[in-house]
C-alpha cells in the first residue's frame, strides 16, 4: 500500500484555486465571476465580471464575500479590484 502524500501547492496555487471555487459559485448563482489578475506578495488583484461587473453591490461582493473568504485562509491578504 502506498502511503498518502499531502499535495504541496504553492501559496499562489492555493489562492488561484480558491478564487476559481468562489467564481464557480458566483457564476452559478449570480451570473457573475471573479478572476485572479495578479498576485504581488499579500496583495491580490482580481477582476469582477459578468453580472458583478456592473452591479451596484460589487464593492460589497469584492470586500465582503471574495475578500472575506480569502482572508479566512490567508488573513494577511489584501484584495484589490482592477478594471
């Protein structure tokens, strides 16, 4: 029997995977999306798309939902929107 080996994903890969999961939920239930644009240290640049791009609640979605979820796993993260 082969012993179980934990995957060794980089921080960047973990953040990208988390954003992909958040985006999948947003796409399914809100017809919007979130995309990782760049990662500079603890600053995560994302772009909201679809229905989220023009929504008046996009700031709350970005900081509350996207940023809040990311900070649960990476407390030092700062999420910034880009156009």
